[in-house]
């Protein structure tokens, strides 16, 4: 049995269904991110786990116990809020020790556990300071220490890095993952930042409009997105319309058309799409970094550079081609980039293309 399980969990606010039939199993020690845009239901799901929001229906179990209707303070979970919610009139040490004090832990043990928690987040020399005397990253680490000092069975993180600047945010992602690995606490993080979720999670739970659309490892979610939403929300993606020209069992042959030199691709049908037949319109996906730029009049597709964007380690090109607008991402190797208006060829490996779904208007 999984350590934390959500079974058919749903939440409605009047006529608005914020979360619909969420089923999720989290293993002990796992780091799982709920990922999706604003309003997708990820924070509501986290708050139902925490007990701050009552479920409309469904069941939540933790280590075999039904906690669905248990009060938040009885669940014993560690929580880091988006705002950190530190007490401004308390020192760092007192903030960290607050949960222990509420649990009537004796003073000597409390002092030792506070010291250990602050050492873990590398703030043991700042125990006497007040939140106003700390940087954003330090305040975040105090909030993490306060959450983990009670040795919670599950650590819940609600957009914990959204208030940090870009560089600090990146540093804190790896710091947070390092802390979680050290203590081994089962962790669920809510975020809308796909790079954050991909870089530190064991699994990502992609949500859209109150529903889970895909649960996978970061690598699988990126490399094998199950639908258009996932492919475009996690990273950038080129969507290529095609037509099924042959089918043999669960393998289909897809033609991209446009009078291209090599347009046939064989894809294995996922179970959810087994009704597809010859003549159906489908959508394929290829990531910008899987496309290669080559000399004009070579490769599979001729194109023209319409714009370019310098990303430091990479160049992102927007091209006009027979396939429509295409994004290509290339490593910055220090050579002169292509100019806007330059002709170019585009090539790719057949293995880089992913079948996404049958086009809805042909369903």
C-alpha cells in the first residue's frame, strides 16, 4: 500500500468544480510535484491533503489511516507556505521551535532539535536573528526548518520559491532537494514552474482544469507527453498535423504532407487512441532542441529565419516553413548566429517525433 493515497478526491465551490476525481499514490520518501497553470486545482489539492480545505467527496489515507476529515493539527504534516508565514516578533530559533512548543516537547529536547534543524538548513549561526534581518532565501530556509523540525510524515510545499529572484530560486531548488534527500521525508510540492518541477522531483503530476492529465517521471513527461496540453506546458513543442495513411495492428503510418521529401512516420498507438483509423487527422510533437539546422536546400524542410532569441547557452530560432511556424533551439557554440531572413534547411531524426493525439474535430 502507498504511503499517501488520494482516491476520487474532488472539491466544488458552489457550481465551480476546482478539483475533479483526483487519484494519486505517493510512496514513502518520494518527492512529487503538482504542476500546472494558475487555477488548475493544484493548490486546492494540497490544501485538502493538509486539511485546510474540506473534500467534497473522496478519501485521503496516510500510512493506512483515513485522514479525510481529520483536523489539520491532528494530521501532523509539515507545511511551507508561499509567504513563509514567519512570526515577525519571534527569533529564528523561536520560529523553528514553535511547533515543538505546541506539542509540549520539553525544553532540552526542543533546543537540540532546533539546533539540528537550523544546522540542516545552514542557519545555525543566525538563530538569534529576527525574520526582518534575513534575506528572502534565509527566510525560506527558516520556514523549511520549522516544517521539518516536528519530523512530519509528509512535507507540503506551496509554491515555496515563488518569492525569490531567479538566481536564488535556482540555487534553492537544489538546496531543497538536498535537504529532502538527507531527511527522507515524503514531500509534495505545488508549483507552476515546469523547470523547477522537472529538476528536483521524482515524479510530476500535471494538472489541467481540476484534473490530472499525466503522472510520470520528469524525463518521461517531457519526452513522452500524452496530450497537447502536457507537451506545451512542459517545455516548448512544435505541433505537426499529419494524416494516418496505413494501420497494421496498433502501429500506424503517418504522413505530414506538404510535398516533403520524407514524410512517413510509424507510431505505436497508445491504448487511449486505439480507435484511430486510416484517413484520421492526428497531431505529432517534436521538441525544438530535437530539430537540426542545416545548409539551405538540404534536410527535410526548407525554411526561413523570421526571428531569433539569445538565451545565453542557447539560441532559439523561429522559422517559417512548409510545416508552418517552427521553433528550433541550438546550443550556443560561440559561432555567428543565423541572421533574420536567412534561408536554412531543417532536419530531424524520426525517433524524435512523438505521437500526441487524434485531432478532436476528427473524433
